């Protein structure tokens, strides 16, 4: 099912509302290991299950916080409404990121997106600000919370 399409005005009317909840993402050891290889972060709490079980407070390996953060774009693309007349968009950054709880290998996570602002920046740009919370299945605390910015480029309307 594709996400809904909203006009910039309709987006502004939805400020303060949850606009999307993503599907669940499995965070297994193979994914953690691949992320470690790409980022060159092979700290034992991520890649050595036996040592992490014996020496860490987590009882096993945990995902890199940046791995969980990196899933936000895909989660958003799959669950958030599209902006009508959008010609494209970019990840514009974050104003706040907090890694609240570790994601243990074998857990699942999903994203919750609340629209905080929809601000026109120019005639053809709309800056969207979302409060994002990444839930860990069957756990009380989220993996992370963030204020995420997405810049939408709007197609120029022809008056001809």
C-alpha cells in the first residue's frame, strides 16, 4: 500500500499528529556485522556474541546506535505521506538525537513519526520537522528519539 499524498497546506494542518508508523525491522547479528564492516566499528559489544555476553552489561551483542539511526530514511519512505507536487527531497539533518536504550541482536524495531512543523523555505521548498521515536518490540524505552528534518523540493507550477 502506498502512502497518501498531502498538499503542503494539508501537511501544515497535521502538525502535532503522528503521520506514520513503520513496519517492524529485524535487527539480527548478520545486519549488525555488515554495518560494522561498512563503518569499521568492530567493538566487541557489537560483533562478538560470546565476549559481549561475558563482559558487557547487555547480555549479548547490541546494534550500533548509528545503525538504528540510519534506518529512519527507509522507515520514513515506506510509511509517511508524500507531499503533492514534490519533485524530490533530501535528508536535511537532525536537531536532536538521543540513544535511549540498546537494541539487542535478535530484536525488532519500528519508527513512529510525528510532524512538528511544515515550513515553507522558498517558493519551491518545504522543510518538514518530525519527532521520531524508534520503538523496540516488547520494551518500555525506545531505542532512540530524534528531531529529524526533511527538505522537500516542489515542482514549479506552470501558469501557461
